[in-house]
C-alpha cells in the first residue's frame, strides 16, 4: 500500500469516527460518506472519501440521497483522478480547494526545537479554538465537532498555551493529523508547530512509522519546516444547493 492509499485509509478512519451523535457515517463498496445534518452548510463535515478505483459515477444517485438535508457537500478527489473530477464538474460540483497531501517519516523523526508544554485537550477546547480559527465564526465548526460525538475513542487531542490544538487519529501506523487550529491572537508564536512536533514524538514512540495530513496553503510551509513532504494534492469538489 503506497502513501496515498494509506492517507485515504486514515481519512476514512477519522471521518468514520466522527460519524456518531448527530452525525452519521455510511459506506458501500469503497465509498464512505460523513453526513452532518446539524451543520448542513459546511461541506468539510458533509463529505465523501473513496478508495482508489471506486466508481463514484455509479453511486452518485445514492450520494445525492444521503445529502438531501445538506446545503453543501464535497467529494475528496486525488488530483490524479481526473475522470472523477470531470464527472463531478459535469454534475454541478465546483473545485473549492486543493489541499496539499503531506507525509512525515516518523521512523527517523527528531524535532528540531525544544518541545512546548502541552496537555490533553478536551473536545470542548478543540471545538472552541477551531471555531475561532475558521473565517465563518457562525458556530458551525463548533457544532460540527461537538455534534459528531468527537472524542478520544478515535482521536488523541492536544493543546498548548490554551491557544493551539490538534487531533491525531492512528490508522495502521499512520498518525493522521486533523483540526489543527490556533486562536488568531496567538498566531505567529510557533504554537501549532511546536505542538505538532510533540504529538509526532508521541506517535513515533507509539510505533507509528508515518504521519499524513492535508494542508491549506497557509499551513503547508509550517508543516514543511517540521519535515513534512508534499506528495500531491487532494481536491475538494463541492456542490452547493443553497
């Protein structure tokens, strides 16, 4: 299994772990769906992730039925899958973002700076800081995290300085990183990078051999400085109905 396949497996593991509470997770023939009816306007938590080779076109009618309550939903598409991207575009989806796929070799990982003090985060802290970090600030990200019954059964949660948080989902040796956020007033102090370094030392010591994540353009240089390497992009093909 190559790095892309491992990252897709980890994303599937993370999204499925969020499919509890007010959210739900359903899957069929290599296609997984996270539906969050309590946050219908945020496609980041109304989304589809699929294994390479899965036929999105053949199950598209089913996907539409799953998202009848959503104002927006997205399909995560590796940039190499031009056929699926073209099909989605023909059905009214628009390319909303193309985060960088990044990987860190944990077997040889050594932090380049002193690690910060940190502690396990609560779900409430993860939700509050992510809500403040996103541009919408309408309560939707906080509702998404709390309403999905997001807890440490599937994730390890970290916080430093009461201002920067992240979560890690382990999947077959891949420490997948999700929901990295820092309060706007605390940015520029290296909190997120330091916290991620600490989390990766723990992941290495747990026996994980890699870490994957999907980086925004703002976050990519931060992760690159820590040793993450880009291996392509994963596109978010969003469809809005409202």
